[in-house]
C-alpha cells in the first residue's frame, strides 16, 4: 500500500519540480553565508558608476575593476570570508537609468545574457537576478520569465523607479495598475524581486540635495527615495492584489521597519481619503517583504528589527564591492553573542535558502 503511494508522490514531486528544474546544485557547506545584494556590471555600463562612490579604503579604479570581475578577486573574497553562494546583479542604476524604452529593453537582454554566460561555469557559487526594463510591464514580465526559465535566474533586481521621457523626468513606479501584469508574472514564477536604490535623476537630486550635496547616495538619498517606492507598493494595494509577491529590501529595510509604528498610525488616517491599502504596512512585513543587512551591520538595530518584523524576515548580505565582504564577515563573527546558533544560521543562510528557492 505504502510503496505505490510513495512512488506516486515521488513522481508527482518530480513533475511539480520540473518548472524549477534549473534550480541548481550550489556549494552548501551547511554553515557558510549566502549574500544577495552584490553588484557587478558590464563595460558598456561602467560609465554609470561615476567617480565618487569608491569602496571604503579603495580607489575608484579598484571599484570599477571589482564591479567588472566575477571569477577573480570576488571569488577570492568569498572563499576567504565563508561565503557559500552569491546572487549577482547589475550595479545601480543599470536599466532604470536608461530613458529610451527600446535601448533599455535591448540593454537588459544584453546584461542578462552576459551575466548568465559569465557565471555558467560556476553556478555552484553564483546565481543571478535579472535586470529588467520597466518601461513596459508586459515586456518586463516576459523578460523575467525568460531569465528565470531559460537562464536559471533566481528573481529580479530593480533599481528603484524607471526613468523615462526625453528629459528623464517621467518616473515610472511599479505600484500602478499597469504593473499588475508584471506582478502576476512574479506570482506565477514564484521568485523574489529585490528593490535596490538608485541616484535620483539630476533634476530631483539637485532640488533635494543641492543645499547639502553630501547627502546624495547611500547616507540619505537612497533610503529616502526607495522607502517611498516600497510604501507606494503597500499603500496602492499591490500586496492586497498579489498576496504571494515577495519583495526584498536591502540596508535593513531602508529604515521602514525602524518606523513602522508611526507609519501604521499615520496611514490609518489616510483610509477615509480613499487609500487602496487593505491592511497596514506592518502586516506586509509579515507576508510579502523581507530585508537584508547589506551595508548596515548594526547589531542593536538588528535586535530591534527581530522584535518588529522577526528574524524570519531578515537575511544577511554585504553590498559588495561598495562594502567589503570581510567587513560583513567580521560583523557576523560578533553575532554569536547576540544570536543563538539556530538564529545565526537563519540569518546567514536559512531564510535566503527559502526565499531564493535553493532548497
Ligand atoms: C570560469 O571561466 C572563467 C573565465 O574563463 C575562469 O576565469 C574561471 O576560472 C572559470 N571557473 C571555473 C570554476 O571553471
Ligand atoms: C508593451 O509592449 C507590448 C508588446 O510586447 C505592446 O503590445 C503594448 O502595447 C505595450 N504597452 C504599452 C503601454 O506601451
Ligand atoms: C538623462 O539621463 C541620461 C542618463 O542618465 C543623461 O546622460 C542625460 O544627460 C540626462 N538628460 C537630462 C536632460 O538630464
Ligand atoms: C496592523 O495589522 C495587523 C493585522 O493585520 C494588526 O494585528 C495590527 O494591530 C495592526 N497595527 C496597527 C498599528 O494598526
């Protein structure tokens, strides 16, 4: 009785696992870390990196060399610092910085094919997130499908809003109904979408930070601008319409979990004004949104977030090469004082294995 049943289940599970047949074998040491906000780019886009945001202690020339590399210094740093697996994605703003739709779409295909080709001989250590032109939600959905089903990518990473229009000032946010076709595809493929920051278009950047240009970039501008987009997804009801969508937000959630009490309370007052959101922002951090620790290795904040959103929503990541992998690993080494072994394993890899579908 039992045997045919088990065999039937086996066949069933084999069949149901077919769509993700590309889910790979990866180097699973059982204890190493998985990191997933890790930047790379192609020579055609290196000009986007600019000359200011060098890695700590490194020069801009080194930063650019690190961004273009996969198999040399990047892998060496991974080996030296206990990283089992890295998900690679295109450095900001990548496609979101290309205003022309046709150019953006062909560049996305180029980036995705180049990444897949580059990591093809070492998928035990490297996976990819798709780069997507978000000018047209249908085409974005189709390219996501292609990269997941044909290239074995683990999801997508978008660099905040898509700039568009002749002077770049048409900003496309994915919390609008036109993107429902994209979120439907994300749901069907069951892959996460990482929301990564970008520098604002010049017109906004100058108005916002012209008085204190030091605030451009990671210190302030990134979190302010990206958290707006994430809360747009919440308040415009994307997670109510697509309850299975998985979003990942880096840098300890771009500050949102630190402020959820006030956000929930104040948004409640918008309900009578027609806000489509059905629940509250806190609740989506239990169902749809995860965060990573990329570039934000703050133990007291981690503890606070464990209380607010829970450790099962938090994944370790670095933000290489803008942040050194060794800096992240040095922080991880301090955590046994704060987390028990099971909690540490969850942060270093356990949640990522589930969210990325690596199990
Ligand atoms: C993959 O190919 C690159 C480029 O040829 C090479 O540097 C690297 O060592 C190869 N990796 C493996 C695991 O074969
Ligand atoms: C998006 O592209 C499709 C072709 O894939 C086209 O049919 C559709 O009209 C485009 N949508 C918009 C809003 O331009
Ligand atoms: C639009 O953006 C592109 C690429 O980011 C930039 O080269 C160009 O100067 C921008 N145009 C305007 C009008 O700011
Ligand atoms: C948010 O919603 C959850 C359940 O949906 C509820 O338990 C919680 O009390 C709400 N929080 C606030 C501040 O309204």
